[in-house]
C-alpha cells in the first residue's frame, strides 16, 4: 500500500503545500513521510526542515532535523 514518489514531489491542500524530493505515501492510511529537505508553505508560515511525517489525514505534521520557521 506504500508508494515511493520521487523528484519534485508536491502535496497541496486548500491550507498548505509541502515540497520535497522523495516521499513514501501510504494510500490506505493516508500518511506520508520524507527524510529529504522539505519546504512547507501556508498563508501564515513557511517551514524548512530535513523531513516530515504527515499523520491523521493531514491534520498532524511532524517536522524533523534542522528546521527553520518564518511566521508572517
């Protein structure tokens, strides 16, 4: 049920987008994880991190490694 997405992967919703190079996406659980440099963008924040885990159908995102947050 897991799919490896490679090269310029982008997840988008009405509230945010995340861009990275490699993501393992689980269709059944609706989860995603990446261990590559990632960029999260929303209307109020930008987060650069070394990876992430998306849980709870996108309601929870955990960022890993060196992370930088810019709040607007």
